[in-house]
C-alpha cells in the first residue's frame, strides 16, 4: 500500500470528507454540469460525489474499521486481521493496540508500549506514507494524509474519537494549515502595462487586441478539461492527462499576451479581472495535470473550477457591456 492507486484516491477523498470535512470538494456536491470556454460536452460529477458519500461507511472485510480508516492505519481492507494475531483490526484499535504488529508472549502490541520501545514512534505504515515503515511522501496528498492520521490518532488514543467537539477541533486544526490550501496566481494593477492616451481610438485599439485573444478560445478544438480528468481517473490512466498539455500551453500564452497588452487606465480593473480569470484557468488545468501523482492538488483545482469559470465569464461580460455602452466595437 505504498503507492497511490485509483482506489486509494477515492479513499483519500473519503477520509478527507469524514475526518476533516475538507473544503475544496464542497463546490461540486450536487452540481450537475460545468461551463467551459471550449466547445465540449458537459461533465456530470454527481455520480462521483455520491460514490464518495456511499463509500464512507464501507467496511469490506468486516473488521470494525471502515475502508478509509484502513488507509489511514495502513491495514489491509480485505483482511479482517492484518497482522494475523487472532484479533480483528478494529478490535485492536479500540483496545489501543497496533493492528500491524502481531501480539506474542514477547511483544506487547499496545501503542504506548511500542512507542516506548521505538522512542516515540508506534510503527505505523500506510498508503499515505505515514510512520517509520514507509518512505516519506513529499506530495501534498501524502502530507495531508499524515496530518489527518496524526490528528485522528490523537482523538482515538485520548478516547475522544467520537466526540463531536473534538472532531470539530480536528477540522479547525487541519483547515487552518495554509500549506494545504493552493490558490491561482493573483495579478495586481502594478503588473499591467498601461497606455497613457485615453481616447475613443485608444480604447478601440485595445478592444480589437483583446478580442483577438478572447476569440482564439473558440478556435481551440478540445474536450472539456474535467472530462479529461474524469476519464483519467475512471480508466486509471495517467497518459490521458497529457491531453491537457496543449490547453495549458495555450492558456499561458494567452495570459502572457493579456498581461503585456497596453490597457487604458479607465478600464484597467475590468482588464485585471479577465487576467485573473485566465490565471485561474491555468491553475485549474495545472492542478488536473497532477491528478495521478498528487490527487489532492487535482481536487483543489476541481473544487475551485466552477467559481473560476463563472468569474471569467462575468469579467468578459462586464467588459462587453462597457464597450457596448461606450459604442466601442468589441467582437467575441
């Protein structure tokens, strides 16, 4: 269990939802479709989120540990007694024993005893890369898994594993850790290039150039990015994600053009909103690209994508309304 499989990706999501109520998946619960700037099919994610909710109570081997808990502890979700010492994994956890260490006449498998022997480490291993028995996982998913595991174990060992107040404290602790929160690059007005000439002709020239960049989106022939992500996960095939590479390259090129495009100061804020919208699209697609290696990054892109796309559409509409009001020709 030292690698991230398709099943572990789902269980990572489940663990995040069950233990931390993690924020970035919330945007997609009960959302049926996603808008896109590309001509492509809509994506329905309801089945995915429903499956996650259903899987949260699954205990495949009937050992008293839910499958997502098995991921945290590093136990085998298909074996009732992972260490084959005659006691079910869930029973051992409840008794404060390590389900990965076989109890013998000479070996006390209680957490406290093992910690004393190993100098403070109870000796866990898991799909998240926790504990002394596995190699350190530097991915965001691995770091997040260790944080969940650490906080979860504190609750369990203190006997407060089912206490709602304690669970909320765990949620607050994990969500306050900024290293797990990723955001698109945010551009400021100071990053833009301005034209000092404020006239109808200068605004028309700007509108023409902006139109060239934005209309090029329509010329891109590609599937919806979320469809690509979902196919990659469904087929457990990281190669599918390569289809995102030309889209990301196109977005980045367009972003560079928009940042360097001379902008009349009177419409600088509206232009900045479009720039940051495009920066958000880069963030989303680059997050999706990491789905195989670091699924937690992809989840953050997934959770933010709907808002980013909506903001981009609103920014373009606001610019179009301004041009129409001021009788500036602006083609989209």
